C-alpha cells in the first residue's frame, strides 16, 4: 500500500500538472488502440495473470547521466560528474530500482535537481553541439522564435520521451522568450533557462508507467502505451533514454507485435550501453564493488592493498563479460565456472604466476582447491568476511538471498551477534566451531541453520580469498548440509547441486534478480504465471543473459500493469 499511495500521489500532484490536457497519461493525446503481443506463452489470456501496479519511478543517478550524455553530449555529462550534485539512490529490499519506485524524493532533491540542471544548461551554452543534433538552428541559425519552436518540439520530444502537448510547447517557448529578455536579447540565454526547466520536469526525471485500460481483458489491467513501452524497454536494456529510432517506432505505433518488439530488443542488446547496463545490474545484485570498502587488517593481510581491491572488482566484471557477451554462454556459469581472470596484483592471492605488466589472463582454478565461479572470487569472499576472520554467516546469507532468492528471516532484535569466544587458557577454536556454538543458542538455531552451512563450504578461503588448509591451527572442516538442498564441502559441490537442482532455483533466481533490479518491484503472486513462461524462454535460449534480456521485453509482466484502484 505504501508503494501504491506514493507512486499515485506523486503522479497526480506533479506529472499531471505538466501533461495537462493530453488525454492518455504519458501518451500523445489519443488512446493507443493496439494489441500487445502475448509474450512467450499463454499467460496474457490466463485468468491467473494479474500484473503489478504501475505509476512513476525516478531515473537512477547513472541513468540520468547516461541520458544527458546521449541527449546533450559528453561535455554536459562530464559537468554533471564534476558537480556531483545528483541525489543519491536508495536501495529498498536490496535493489536501487525498487528504491526509485517506492521512496518519495528527499527534501533536498528539488534543490539538487535544480543545481544539476543549471550545471547542464550552462555546459550546453558553452558547447551546444550536442543539442544541435536535435535542433540544428541552435548553431546554424537563424536564432529566432521559430528556432525556439523547433527546440520545444524536437528536444522536448526527446527529453520527455514522447511528443509534447500544445500546452507544454507554450510553456517551453514562453520561458525561452522571457529569459531572452533577461539576457538582453541573447538567444542562448533563452535556451539555457528553458533547458534548465525541462531537466527539472517530472516528465524528464520520472519514468511514467500508467498505460491505458485494455478492453475485454480476461482480468482488469492496463497496457503500456507505445511511449511508455519504448521508455521501459530502453531503460531496461541500455540504462538510458529511448534513442531516436525507438521513439520513431513509437510514433508510428509499430511496437505492437512480438516481431517488432523483438527486432528492437535485438538491436538495443547489441549496443555497448547494453553491456554496461548488465554489468551495473550485476554489480548491484552481487555487491561486487563493495569489495572496495571492505575493511581488512593490514597486520594479518599486508598483501591486500588498493591494487588488489581494484583487481578483484575488475576480475568479476571480466568474468561476467566473458560469460554474458564474449561467449554468450549459460549464465549459470557465474556460479559453476572452473576459471577466472587475473592480473599481476591479483594472481599471487590465488597462487597463480603473475602475468607481465598490465596484462590480464584467463586462469583455470586449481582442481584441489575445488573453487567454482563467483563464490570463489575475491570480490565476494572479501566483502563477506570480517577484518581478520571469515564469516560463514555473511557468505551463507548471500547464497540463500542472491543465489537462491530465498527469504532470509530478520534476526531477533535481542540476539547478540557476537560469536562466543574461548575462555582464557582454553584451546583456540576454528571459525566454524565458533559459529556452530552460536547456532546452538535457542534464538539463533532455526534461522542460522538455513544459511550458515552454506558458508561452511567456503571455509577453505580466508578473509581475502586465499586458499588455506588450516584455521586456528586445525585442519579446515568445510562440510555443511541444508535440508532440501544437500550435503556439500566446497564451492564445486555447491555448483554441482545448483545445476542438478530439479526446481532450477539458480536460473530462476538469476531471472528474478534481473527483473527486480530493473522493473522496480518484487514479483507478485499474479505475475507468477508470466514469470514461469519467462523462465521457460530463458531455458530455451540456453540460459543466455542476452536471451533473457530480450525475452523479458516480450513477457506480459513487462508489457502490462494493474488497473488503477478506484
């Protein structure tokens, strides 16, 4: 209910004020009489299918930056980076996109958006070449009222991701003409202030997903109109605003068939921005860059410096890029692969010979260490450890939450999270023994038994990801067992169980993580039938990440939203 009331209230109080008399929300003044494709199966006409609600959600910070770069050029985008004024994104339920959909803007957000828009507008005045791609008269002339009209029509359409209404055109051109008088007749002063206003409009800052009521639907629902669909597709696949070709397709109402949607998705997924978008999504899903801030004791790990941190993050990116893009392979390999990538700072951590200079090389894990995929990599093992010791709990929670997409119950507020320590004079205990003692406490047992054993299987890898045979002077015991999953003693065992799992939890979780981190909500019960079809399409595509991204744009859960409540 919180999400519903927030998204509806912000839409009604801000977006409607700018859209005015346009008719269909986010549309072009008329109802889109289109039949959307049925996705990859029959869920669109299944009474059990009930899409999630729509509304509005803010662009994420990197999406804003990408959009400025596409619309206005590198100079204004770099000015945004240098100013560092954009509001910080907020995670909700572990995802930034959900935070953008569910949380109202902070009290200082309007001021920060204004200062950022001012920074961009001044940079455009200094170098209008990016804007001139949409409005040639900005540079070639004549710089007159007709050029302001062109600016409103052409750039307004690109910024708002749809044609502007007559009322909006009057607002944009009127502001430009008024600002020109402030600049003593300077044409570009008018552009500066009207651009500044456009970049603060909720029609620019928010992705509108309200749609139109679908007549004769099996269950009440709304279909995204052509511009909303183009916008959702572009931000999903490339983390930026729709390009001109996609908006032209929306103008022509040609996004109405599965063939047309697939053609556009296939085109967009080949863009370099798609690769970067997927990289950023999995940076969030896997918490990759948090390795940069993980604290380690220099007394215990003097070899762990900033060069190693940077290399561990880059290792994970190169590994995922190899699976998703270079080979377009089975995405499940992120947890099962027998190789990684190393450079000179990182190789010694894993016991490999260092490559020369700045070279990176592919390295096959040592069979005796039984490493497999991301769960064996420094970016994960470093983050999911303490400054000196490992943390079976942190590592196990990650597997349960991000690898299997199973709910992790919150801890009892009265639970003491500090592990019991040996009494003075007692022999030392291994990390596993300390955690097992903690698990025996009545208030801890039920929850920790669900995830700590996963972490036990990683105990051969210390707090910076190096292999170890002993802990506290004793041989490492890496055995663990989870009811309904199996027995295991290494990342390789975990990988084997994931692949043989009849319920296909790992591939479903990959799919759900992509969906959640992109669309801005946790999947609902009504979407289950559609997401079952999406998983079937993912499997048919050989569990290709590129295949999953394309198939998602054809799925009913992507194309439809719930009917607005009265």
